[in-house]
C-alpha cells in the first residue's frame, strides 16, 4: 500500500511538472480567477453545500482549490499553491494526525489565507471574511417593568 502511494505521488508530481513546462505559455487573468472564486465562495461552493464534519467536504475543498490554482495569475499562484498543498496534506493525514498538520502549518496557512483575502478584496471586489452571527439578547435591559404593590 505504501509503495502504491509513492507511485501515485510520483505520477502526480510528474504530471504537474510536465504541465508546468507545457502550460507555461498560458496567461491566467485575474478575471478568470475571480469568476472561479465567486463560484467556489458562493451558495454552490463546498463551504456552503456541505456541512462541517461531512467526509466529502475536504475532498470538495481540495478540488475547488485545485481549480482555483489552475486559474491563478502569477501574483497569487504561490498563495493558491500553498493552500492547495496544505489541504492535500490534511486530506491524506489520518484523522488522529490532522491536528498536528494544522499546528505544524498554522503560520503558513494564516499568511496564505490573509493573502488570498486581500487579493480577493483588491482584485475581485470580494470580501471573504466569514461572519459569525451575534447572539441577540433575549431580554432588553432598558425595559423597566412597573412596580406593583
């Protein structure tokens, strides 16, 4: 099984390197990248379509990141490569090792995420921050009940 994984890894690495050499003449535009970013962060994207904890979610994230990286212009391609590499590593890790994968890559992941958010805002006009709902108080402290005797 380990040998099979190594061969698969070598095949993927070879394919990527050949594509890098053959595809280097392709000019990727920020418009193409932004269109894909809108798609993956919209209501049909994995983040919205699949609930946390769903095993298919991480596979979907990796697929979407690969598609984003394929469309990434030069100025954001290192960032998308970093994110894709992290999520592929996370995807392949055993469940009990995933916390370590996050801990070992936390700073790099945080930096790449910040770069992607900034690029999305500057080039695509997208605000990628997730909004956490603020709980509403159940009692209004300004309401005073009349005192009854």
